C-alpha cells in the first residue's frame, strides 16, 4: 500500500513508514531520558519521602543528594551522549547505519537496568551514562538513515520526525512522572525505557541497510532492490539510482543488466569520494563551512534555553506555580509535540533557514517575556510565556538541525559531520544541564537567567542569518555552497 504525498510526485509506502517508526525509537529514547528525572526529582533526592514504602527488597526508597549532586546525575547523561555522538558517525560510515542502530539498543537496555536498580548516586550516574551513549549514537545515525531512505524532496518533512519522536519521549516520561512521582514508583519510570529499547532491537531485525550506504560501498544491486521495496514495486527509482556515485568497476552483487542500468555514462559519472574522517572533515576547506554551520546551529539549539524547561521546569516554576508545575510540564511537552507535527511541512515549504530564524526570534522574545513575568510573579503570563517559548522552539530549532548535516555535505562526509554536530549539541546540553541551576540561583532566581538566553538568541541568530545557507531543494553539496557563495558576493 502506498500513500501519495503532497508536493513532489512521489509515494510513501507503509514499509517506509515502518522504517521511520522503528528508526525514530532511538530519538524517542533520547527525549525520554532527557526528561525522566524532571517530575520525580524531589522524590528521588529524598526531598519528599513517603511514610509508607513500596520499595523492592534491597532497594532504597530514595537516594539522598544535594542540588549539585543531582546536577551531576542529570548531566552525566549528556557526557554519555557526547561519547555516543563522537564514535557513532565514523562507525556508521565504515560498518553501516543498521549495525550502528542495533548497537545503540544494547545501551538502551543496559542503561535503564542500571538506573532502575541503582542504590547510590554512582550507580544511577553510571546508568545515565550508558543510556546517554545509546541516545547520542541514535541521534547521529537515525537522521542519516532517514535522509537516505526517503525521497530527497521529502527530507524536510520526514527529517522532522526525529524531533517529533523526541517530543513523544519527553511527553511520555513527563506523563509517567506526573502519576508515578511518589514512594519508589519512580523506578518504574526508569525501567520503561529498557522495554522500549528491547522493542527497538526486535524491530531493527526487520529493517534493511540504507540503500545509499550500500551503493557507496559497491553493493549497488542490493541497494537497488532495497530502494525498490521502499518506494513500491511500481515506483520509478531510476532518477535516485542515477544520483548514486557508483564506480564503473564490476561488483560481485551486480548482474550485467543491473550494471547497465545502474552505471551512468562514464562522462557523466561523478567521482566516488572516499569516506572522510572526523579529523579530515574539519581540516579540509571543502567541508569546513558546513562544519561551522552545523555546530553553530546545534549550539544555538541548546543555548537558547529549551532544556532549562525540559529538565528543570517543575523545580523552576514551583515557586510561582506550586500546585500546577508538574501538570504544566506535561502540557508543555504535549504542546511541543503538537506544534512540531503541525510545523513538520514548513521546512520544505518555507525553507530550513527561514524556519530557524523564525524559531530563534520567537524564543528570544519569549525569553524576555518569561524573565519579566517571573520577576513580577505574574502566574498566568509565566505559564503562557513558557508555552510560547517551547512552541517557538518546535517551529525550527527543534527539527531543522537534524536535517542539515545530511544536506550540507556529501554522503562520504555525512557521518563525520553529524558526529561533530551532535558532539557540539551534547556539549552545549551538558553546560545547560550542569550550570543552569547554579546560574539561576546566582542571579537571584525569578527568571532573570532568561535575559541571558534572550541575549544569546540575538547573537547566535545573527550569526546563523549570515553564515548558514538554505538547503531546500538542493541536490548536492556543491549546489548548496555555490549558491551561498554567490549570495554573499552579491
């Protein structure tokens, strides 16, 4: 069965939907672990302790820790994410997207087990570190895989599903936290992630390798068969096949008929480029502008402050909304998901860059509104500003950064580029996770820290407006940067 999409004349098969669903269970886990400690923070740290205990044998009802120690536990997840992001790109380039995705599920299963059974800060941190490695790797490889199995003109729409599923994970864990943040039931919240990891592992046994990766590694016959299955048996895949850089040398898995179909005339065949390492991609001037662009976008995604809401909204808003802060966290997560879904087509219609700039502008303005409303204790306005802040994020800064890496460079460098991008993202996430509570306290609370986020939105948004090119509708790296160079000269 196929579904005709609006825009480009192409179809979306149920098989493609299945591939995207299974692949994005990794981003779902990323969001889940990112927010899993938000609602139950006071229960986990023994700030709130029930007289009646439902603790399992040999497991304490809570783990005593001060705010700094809790910050360490929270940010350890981001360190794991950084490790996973840095190693997964080159690994997926050499050994394949599918093997890398399957490997992430091992961390998604082992990490939650360690978290659930934790008796000390060390064990809880170790579990978070392991989970973070899986999340960091999946956020690198998942968007690459999606970009390589969907039609080029649908990458903006389907690329947004990385952020959509991240938001599903955040909403899921915030909802569980609203009901299970008592006694030792917080351990159930942590254990659910392990079950999701097991489900993803099973699903990945029915997922094929990326056709683009197979073609790049001289397995064009297999790549063609997989692409035909993804597009549907009656779909015309020849334009996509001709875009692959297939060397004229014979390959073991091609028949003579396949060779003639797959290989363009030698005069028109673009040279196949060898895989580029993480060091090579930053030292080569051809790729350096793309690295600067994706790192800047990823840093902006975090330094505009979205994770201050995702990770600390319950404690942040508890002073002015003591009875509804946990419920507001659920509402914020739901709104983030809905707006991301509604805005998913915008990247293909308005363009990647315009969505980014609209998003940053909205977040900057609402940062100021949040700072003012919290300073003057305007409860309703604080709630509205929080919702608008997160909604602005969902317009562009949420989905677009995960699309750009696969569009700014060729397939030979996309793994290394995505690793640099997500490495920067996780580093920025760590800084926010570790230092936001301390900075908020040092500035006297009452939302004054959001003036910092507003200033960062102005500075970083200005840089992105100048440097980042538009990739909408561009088929190759040369086309993207060639047009951008002409724009800057003009």
